């Protein structure tokens, strides 16, 4: 049985939307970009949505809009895709890591509070000698589940910090009934092909800050501010624009968001029912404040007596593609070289990084495919 690691959920309407753009002379910064952005304002209630060509670009623009620069400190998580830290490093800011909740994998608010009060005690071993002020908190909504944003916002308010909510994995998730991405000063979504909706590549920033929104719109478009001509540039900017084909596909996908999320919920429910019967496998934990989980990937954890990497090799050999999720950021070679981190610095992150495995997952998976994955996994664990 052929089982891909992930598959985009595309329809003929999505494909036709792209063809409609190709049949016009305007392939960038046109009506489809505007239409796409409007779907996010409608979903979230945010005043502004700024589309960009990747979630990473969106994170970077939020860092710029927050006034985070060289030497500034930002509390964030080591259990994430590297883009959440890279966006800080692009501006020579310093990510200050704190460990995570062992159940959800999201950043631990208690540790954020301790860090904000005693930031000097948890700086990296090197690379922070001439650091500036603590400026922000950058939590990540890991695997589609919002972080505990009320607690995080309370800490931010106490210390005068900006909150950049990385919701690149959590489009459509809700926290106490409120949309992910709306819970900080800025929120970012991303649309790589394995995400809930896809534009191929792309991202959207949401905010209700007028000044910041105008600034980020200028930065994404080579620094052109309102009133600039094509060859005038008020700011140092970037080519972070989304193209019209991607925006058209995204707008079409957004019209089906609830359907797409529901299909992914069904696949997750099939996995939960079958995997809960397998000894040695821990299924994802959903917090009580998560009023809707937006399933991005389906990550299980093995008991410590099961070697995750060996199990991954066995599953791959039997045609089941799997991925470790996540490899800790603080142990990535370039981060170790820059900041001097070592194994043992963030034990919960490292533990989950060693035991977590993403199974094949998408909204177009069939029950038969899920059954097959679980049968092979059960068989290999029985042999271990």
C-alpha cells in the first residue's frame, strides 16, 4: 500500500483558481492577494492581514516590526522548527530558550515567568556577552495546539514585552474559543504543502496594529512605503511578496477551511482509537483550554524502552514514511557553535525530541491507510 508522509487537500476549484490567474496579465500583488488577506481578517477578526511568501518571512517581519535588533533578548522555545529562532538571528537578536510542557510540547509559562525575572541567569554560554534588553516572547503553537497564551500575555504585560505568536502550525485552532494567531501582538500562519491549507509556499501575518501593519507591508515589498513609486524605497526591505497564483489557491482553500480541519480531525481520531491500544505508544495530549485542535502532524511518543530511531528504520523499510519531530533547536550544529549549548540543557525538549515520531498524516488519508500504518507499527513493537 502506498502511503505518503503527507498530501495536500486540493480540489478542482483550487486548480481552477490558479488557472484563472494565469489567464490574466497580473501575476503579483493583485486582487487575489487582497482577497486572500480578507479571508484571514474574516476568520480571526484581526484588522490587518499581510500575506508573504513564507511563514519564515512573516516571522522575520514581525521581529522587525517589534523593534527587535542586535543583542536584544527574546524568550522562546527550543522545541520548534528552526524558523522561529532563525527569524531572531536574522536581526542578530538572541533567542533565550526555556523548556517546555512535557505533555503538549508547548513552551512552559512558569519557566517564562522565571526567565523574565532572572534573564541573566539563563543566557547562553557564549554569544550574549554584549546583550541588550529583553524585548519579547515568541511562543510556538506546536503541532497545531495553542500555547497557554493567557499566562504568557500576563507575563508580557508585567515586563512590557511584545508577544509574537508563531501559529504557523495552528491555522484554525482555538484557545478558550479564540482563534490562534490572535492571542499576541502579532500572529503568523504558514502554508507549506503539509500544512492545513497550502499555497505551495506562503504565509500570512495578522495584527490590529495599524502602524506595524503598514511597516510590514512596506518591508515585504522592497521597502516601498505608501506613496513611493516603483523605484523609490523608504525602508530597507525584502522581496517577501506572495504571488497571485499562490494567493488564489489560498483563497480557494480558505473557503473550505472548516471542511479541511474536520477531515484532519477524523484522521487523528482514527489514529487515536487504534494507537491507544498499542502498549509503548503515547498519543498526543490535548489541553482543556484547546477548544479546537488544528491537526498539523500526528506525532506519537514511544516509551523510553523503545528505540525511536531503530523503530523509524523498521517502519520505513516496510513502506511507512516517518519523521522525528522535533530535533531540538539548541542542539542544531550552527546554534551550538554560536551559543555553546550542550546536551542536558533542556531535558524535556531533548526527551521529546528523542521519543517523538510523526506518522503519515493528511486530511486525505483513508481509514484503510491509517489501519495499515497502525498494524505495521503494532507488529514492529511486538518484535522489539
